[in-house]
């Protein structure tokens, strides 16, 4: 269940995503992992978001690179690379997906739509 996801994910060393951008776009699980400072390794899905956020590594369909990244992430000591992924992901979520930020952007979008449809600023 969704309510238990944070507790389960907080025990993980990294999130491994095998999702396809063809079917999933940006999976919400990537955002959930980033919020928990959980480094992400993805086979394909979320490549642009991972690059922008710095929250993890996307192998862009390269299975050998995907396996190698998982092995790096599962090593007994947390590497600086994967620590950076976790920290960057959390920072990105705090700055780009915070409730206040999202609400402000939503209001700005509404104002833009209303202004264009009425010709006046609400």
C-alpha cells in the first residue's frame, strides 16, 4: 500500500527502475525515492529528469551499463557518487516539488490562461 512506501523505501540502498519511457513517462516512484534521498538507477525511464535533478543514473537502455551501476550502488560502502545522487534528489524535490512551489506555479498558470481568454489580468 502507498502508505507504507516511505518506510519500505527508507530501508533500501537504491531504487532500481526497469520502467520504459514508452509506457510510463516519469514514474512517480522516482520522485518518491528522491524525496527519501534514495539514489536511483534506471534502465530507461526518467532519463531527462535524472539528468536535470542529479538524483541518479540512467543507462539509456544499455543493459551492461545498467548492471554496472547497480553493482556500484550495492557495494558495501556508500560511494560518493551515490551519496551525491541521494543529496541532489532530495534538494531537487525540496526546490521544485514543494507544495508552496507547485501551488505558486499552478496559480501563475491559471492567471496566464485567464488573462489570455479575457484579455484582462484577474
